[in-house]
C-alpha cells in the first residue's frame, strides 16, 4: 500500500498497531454518522459510557430510514434521537432532509479525514477523498467517546480508470462491472483506491455512486483522489475551505491492480437476487417490469434525477408500471423543484416519494406478488423489497427511466440521443433542517418512549458450551436474511426483546422460538456469512436469543465485528467440516476460555455424529479479550476502570 491515499490517511490517523495487511490497528475517527435505524442503539450505548459530550470533531445523527411513522414507535425514536443529539453535542439532520450518505457528502464530508458510520454505505464519502467506513452502532458509539476504531489493515486494490464513459453509460455501470468481475465477496479484506486518467472525467456524485456500491464488493472502504473536480464540487457546496489535494504517489504500490476502460463499458443490470449477478441490459431487454424505483444513496444526485426528468419530459410512464422517484436529499428536491424538473416528473406520472431510503429498505412500495421491480439501488437480496416472491433488478437511473417509459427492460442506447443536462454552478445551500449542537446541552432532557428498551448486556463466555446447530445456511447469507428490515420491523429497532422474535424469519419461521427454548445454540454458515448491512441487530438479537457461536467458512467484515461486540464467537470451519455438520447436531465445545487466551484453535465435538473437528476463532488478541469479557461494552467498561 506504499504511497497510496489509503496509506496516507491511515498513517495520519494511526493510534496503535502497524500498517501491515491483516494486522489489527486502532484508528482515530474524526467524524461519525448514524441513521435512525441503527442510531437509537448507538446512542443508548454511548449513553451507557457515561460521557457528557462526544469527543469527535463532528458527529451527525440522520433520520432517513424509517420515516413512515406507522405508529408512535418511530416518532418516539425521532424524538429520542433529536434530544440525545442536543444533549451530547451532535448535529441532527431532521427527517425530510435526506439520506445520510447524500447529505453527508454534500454538507460535511472532508477529504483526508476519517468517518465512521453506523451504515454499511458510509464509504459514499470516499467519493471526495475521505476514508469512510461502515461499522456497527457500538463501534460508532465508542468512536464518539473518543476510543479508537479497530480494524484489520486492508490490502489496497488499485482500480485504474481509463477511457471515457460513452452515451447512456453511467457511474453505476462502473461498479456493476466491478461486481461482475469480483463478486460480492471479492472486496473482503480490501480497500479500493481509484486512480488513472479517467478519474478527472467523473464528477463527485458519480464517484460517490461508485464508492457507495463498493460496499457490495465486501470492501472495507473505497476512495477517490481529491482533485480539481472535488474542489469545484466543494465550491458549489460553499465549502471549498475543506479541500486539500490528495493523490497517490507516482510510485505508489497497490497490492493488486485492475484496469477498467470506461469507454468499453455498456449499460449493465444486476438480476435477482444478488448485486453481482450482472449481465448487459441488452441481454435481457424485453423483460416486462411492474415497478421502477429511482433513488437511494447510490443514484439520486441532482444530475441523475435531472437526466431522468429530461428523458421523461413530454412523455408518460407506461400505464402498467408504477414509477417512483425519491430524491437523495432535500437540496436535490428543492433544486429539482426550482428548475422545473420536478414538474416534468410529476407530469410524466411519476410518484414522488419523500427524500429518504424508502423502497430500498422495504419502507413501502413492496412490489406485487412475483412482480418485477427495476431499481437504481444497491441491493436486491431476497425479500428485502417487502415481497418474498418479487424479482428485483438493479441498474442505473437512465436504464430505470427507459423501462419506466417502455414497460420493459430496455437498452437505453435504443432511445437515440441521450438528454444533456446543464448543471448549475452552485447548489442551493440551506441547512435549516440540520439542527446544530446547542450551547445549553445540560438543560436538555433526553426523551425515551416506551418502545425504547435498554441494550441487553452480554455475559462472559463459558469455558464449556453445549449447543445445538439450530440452523445451517449456505454462502453469502446477508444480514437481511438474519435480521430482516422493512416497514413492519424497523419500528422495533430500539426494542431488542421484540425484534429478536423475527431473527431468520425469512429463512425459517420457527428459528426464534427454537433458539429461545434451550437458551443456547449455534449457527452454521458458508462463505461470506453476514454480508450486507451494518445492522448490529443481526448479532445483538441472536445473542439475546442465546446464540453462542457462528461456525462459518468465512465472515463479512462488519458482521464479524458485530458478533464479537455482542459476545458471539465467530469460528472458522473448513469446507469439509461445514459439509459434514447438519442442522440439529448437538455440539460440545470445550476449553473455550483457555483456547481464546492462548490464541489456539478450538476443538468441537459433534456429539450426534461422534467426531471431533478443529475450528479457528477468527479473532485478533483484542477481540479475544472482548469475547472473554462478554462483549465490547463490558470490555470498555473494564478498561476504563483499569485506566482510573
Ligand atoms: C441497508 O441498506 O441495508 C441499511 C438499512 O442501510 C443498513 C443499515 C440498517 O440496517 O439499519 C446498512 O446498509 O448498514
Ligand atoms: Fe438507505 Fe438503501 Fe442507502 Fe441503506 S442502501 S442507506 S437503506 S438508501
């Protein structure tokens, strides 16, 4: 990683450890962000640390995921978040102000700084040269308390961009191309750094689309250089003062290099049910669609939505297609309203939704039974849309707009000349929906509604575990499988006892009940277990049900850290042992504490089948201490007491 931007930012923020790939380091975090679906837990955990004020340079609390308010629960969460923000010195971006990643890019992100966010798409801010990383809420709470953020040093994958995007080809096609090449686990343990002559041809919002969806590669983060285009963007946001030039050294060494010729790309589309199931749009054109949703933190910038509006101007959406647009931020919505593009969308028959995550996280707009939905989003995991039988496809906003007009998947190149939009020199800056920290914090009373329950704390792990394999699942299991979201469940994010009853319900409706009865159990998973969202509920809720360990061939980064934070043992098993183990098998795991202390493999006896196999705890020495302490909150408390 010598000479890379990633190395420079890591070095400048290094608190402990050395910069060799795979080693755990402690990083100083400059900024944090949270959103409402993960934020309530993060702030409850921050409160449990007993500090008066955050110790970061800047922390922002956004409300964007759950804005439906189908009952008092959300409204109470919003009140809690707003009062906690005021109490602890945090900026509060009110519901309606936009999706956290879009607003952060526009208003707060700063090149060369570190950002930790309790949302997996936090790397969006890498589009302007920030080292932005997604994590569980507890890690963000600890960063707000001034503690280091721990991560394994990633390898640096350098992506050299050459050529220039052709007509109708978008930034989303660049990342869909990478997903096709590398798969949803191709970026695990890596950070992606873009360089090359074509970087300058991409605007900051285009770069942010690419870094945003870099999350789907499993990458720790994705970063673009900070150049004159970044400076123009920051100037247009009236924030030029945060600009600093950032580029890799001429002799920079990447662990791996991949070249992408932008000029060779064509419009691409991810088919159900994985973002890496990518084919050229032309290959499946003619497939009828029932729904088109444009928006999300991936592709909802002013430029993209103006292009969509220009394409729809004077036309009507297909009568059998329900078309929605959710602008990424209030700034974008306001500017679309001001320049007439919003009127064009409305006239074309588009359903305009709130500036929020909306359909992306199943908050409304569930497709019809077996319906085909085309979305400019980043994830099409099974059931995430709210309809189990839906077929969700992912593509760029122009591909979505083309289908909105024709009623079928359409290669936009068949539509002739693309619309050219003229972007204004300046964005309309109005931060009135962002409440800054108050100077009278001590007078603020934090409001807890009845649905906000305390965060359960873990117990230190026993030396001997006897547990049944409650569930065996395959490869690439997502946190949407483990802890589903959507309109019914997001209101329960502040209530672990209630939400835990829904763990794995899309896979096995009996899971929660079966897990809770004995009070201990293990899960067996394949490759890349826990990919996707950063939601710590996918660890916290199983821990609440009594899950003690997950045995998997490999783990996704954020989920592995969340398991450790809540005291669940992540154990690596070989492919053969994975195959051999069955659901319902009784396992005996002995000498756990000694093995963890000594950093040794842990032997597991399969009592049902009568054989023994070795597992490797996937833990750094610090993480072993955390598991021994019964989770990160206990570990930090012990550490703070020890420091006194
Ligand atoms: C997602 O896109 O899955 C989410 C919803 O934004 C999650 C966070 C959450 O589950 O609250 C993420 O990406 O981390
Ligand atoms: Fe929101 Fe979807 Fe982005 Fe997650 S991926 S932050 S749900 S818009």
